[in-house]
C-alpha cells in the first residue's frame, strides 16, 4: 500500500490529528515556560486562601524570579502589597503573598508568606530555593477547575480510558458497519 493511500484512512488521520494536538500543547507549554523563565508557567489555584484576589479554580500565569531580592513584600492592605509568589511546600505548590523577608547568613533570602483569606501568616518561612515564580496578575477565572478535576489518578485513568473507547468506536464502527452491509448483501444474492 502506498503512503498517499495510507494517509487517506480515517484512523491514520485521527492518529495524526492527536499527535499534532499533543505536540502543539507541549510546544506551547515548554515555549511559555522558557519565555517566562519557569517550569510552571500556568497554574490552577487549588484553594480559597487568596480570596478575593484569586479564587479556587482560577488559572494564573507565573513568571520565574531570577533574583529573590526583587520580590516585593508587604501586607495585602498596605499601600504597596507584597508580590503573590508560588512556592513548594510539602510536595504541593502554594500561592500566597510575600509579607516579610529576611537575609540569611549564607546570603540567601527567606520569606514569610500569608494567604489573603487566612487569619495568620504561614508557618515555616519559604526559602528562595523553594520559590517557583511570581503571579503576573493574569488570570482566567474557572478554567483551572478542569486541571483540578484531573488531579486524582483515578480520574486521569478513567478519562484516558473513555477517550480510547471513543476513538475505537469512532474508528471501528464505520468499518464494522461496512462489513455487515457487505455480508448482508452477499447473503441476499444467494436467496
């Protein structure tokens, strides 16, 4: 079978389309990460601790921070509120405001953070090595709920299985229908 004939088949076109979509998403993600200087350029807000600035389910854009000294600190109600930073804590990414900074003996910085909707500052300080980036004040409300929905492994597996089933049905159903029609036509000739 020649290449043009193979490319005309529905299942081949579907596989090519899926590959193009996956490749486009990867190029977008890594390209945006490179442009913004962080491995996590887009993040879904997972809690209401930053309300009313950020709500659970908001999708936010983050830029990497080259120098921790550039992080603005301050309380949410001050004339110059602190930057909202994203940092690692206990295998999670947290989005809270930097409210205070201290210079460590080794020349690095540590930050006290506070969720705007929380009653007190966060417990342990955040070392600059744990900081992923700073919120760029670009958000898309509600869209992050899709990402949050897929956090559970079981949901991911079920979703992938569903898509595989849909693709198989879409690709197999027409050929099965044709085969059944041919068999029906063949049996009607002998009657």
